[in-house]
C-alpha cells in the first residue's frame, strides 16, 4: 500500500483535529512553493543562479540569487492563495499585505535558510510559520506579526538534501513527507517523529568557543571530556551550518543544537531570528518531545518586539536541554 500524500494525510489521518479547509489550502500551497524552490536549487550551476546578487539583505548578509528567486516563489504563492492575508520574510525589511484577504492567515518564512551552503552543493532549506490573522478589520501592521510562538497554527521546514522533505506540525506531533520525484507528490515517510530524551551528539559552531558564556562553556567542555569527565560518556559533534539540516538530524537521530548568546552577538540579542527560525523550529522540537529555550526562557513564550529580532537558541533532547537550563540558572555556572 502506498503511504498517504501530504494533503490526504491531513484530511483523513489526523482524526479529531480540525484542519479547516483554509489551513489545508495554505499547507498545500506552501508544499507547492517548496517544490518549486527544490527545483530551482536542484538545477545547481546550470542556470547561472549560484552567485550573489551584489548587495546585502536586511540582515547584513550577502543576498544570493537563489535567496531572491526562492523569496519570489513564496511571495507569488502567498499572493495567489485566497487565505493568506500577509507575509513577512527574512529577505524583506517590511511585511507585505494582501488587503483583499483580510482575516486570513499570516505567513512568516525564511525562503532559503543556510544559503551559504548553496555553492557547496550542501543541504539548504525553507522554514515557515503560519500565524492567525488579526481579528480586527483594517490594514495589517507589523505588530500583527509579532505573536508568541504558542500562537502558531502550523510550522515546518522543507529540506533540500539528497531528497526533498517537508516536515511539519499543526500541533499534533511532527510528520515528515518525502517528495517523490516521479509523481511530484509529498508522501508520508516519517510519521510521528520523536526526539529521544537522552543524547550523545551536539551541534554548535565551535569556532565561536571563546565568545560563549560560562554555562555553554561548561556544557561543551563536559561533553568534550567524554568518558573521563563529569558526563561519563563520549559525545559526537556535527555542524552543517544549515539550521534546517541540523534540526532534521535531531529529529532523525537525536542530539542537541546550540546557537547560544555570545559576546559578539549579545548586542543583537543572538544570531538566529525569532519569528522565522527559532519559533517554528522550537515548536517542531517540542512537538517531537524535545525542549527549545534561550537558556533562560522557552522560545515559544518570547514576546516578539521586532520582525527580524534575534534570539539565542538551544534545542533538542530533553535531558540535555534541561542540563543546559540548570547551568544557566546557576549564579556561578563553573561551580
Ligand atoms: O540563519 C542562518 C544560518 O545559516 C543557519 O541556518 C545556521 O544554523 C547558521 O546560520 C550558521 O551559522 P555559522 O555561519 O555561524 O556557522
């Protein structure tokens, strides 16, 4: 028997869950946009789209041609969908409003996360978060997008790796769908994804070690000490520099991911963006049984103050994140 397709799964398999036709339409169109981005990414150097556009985006990062192409794909999809009232993107300073669709959902996304990996032919992805639209009539404001992560109605990512996958939640667990290149359909291949509470693998950019704060220094030092140290076991390390690939690995084989606060990014609040990186990934991880925090606060309970706000991110296996939380709560985390 064939596994169910994405929409068939949401229409039929999550019994007792009210997935409105409007939300299903949005999910279907996000999946469609991800297929188009996958297609662009898979052309590699053939279409001459591997370079930079020659200026920085709002984040101060070199914008890649594929960032712009992917962003345009998401904008067009959202404009055409009857139930998306407005969007915010990593690639755009301001939100976009589709005024004819007042009352619809708000879509926040990073159209091509980890795009520095594109030229290397390594994994990249798209991250998205669907939020309820405002109750009130009238033009949307940026404020309407500044919602707690707990308000999300759907969140997920597409991973453009050796295969293209769509992994998402609507609040009833996490399910992964693989794009069948023959039929062009996303098929359920990874039902009910879970993260084991214990772990022996961590992901962090070790080159930033000297900038970290004491709780993270201590945690990583203890992991590196292996069987000889306080943890009494050896740890493995991975760093792909693509958050989507990193979170996907956590969902497949566990572990913990950190992009913590450090002395360089402190003034900015952190490295990763709250609304379209930390919040959707945090919800996915929680839905898979893990935890997601800044070290002091649950990611989903951070009150956003700006569209492109950055936050420290620690997420993954419950026991590891709890240990990190306990180190952050100590007056002297080295003790
Ligand atoms: O947000 C952008 C991003 O590419 C993430 O996907 C990734 O986790 C991180 O930045 C990589 O950071 P660094 O360049 O420090 O390795």
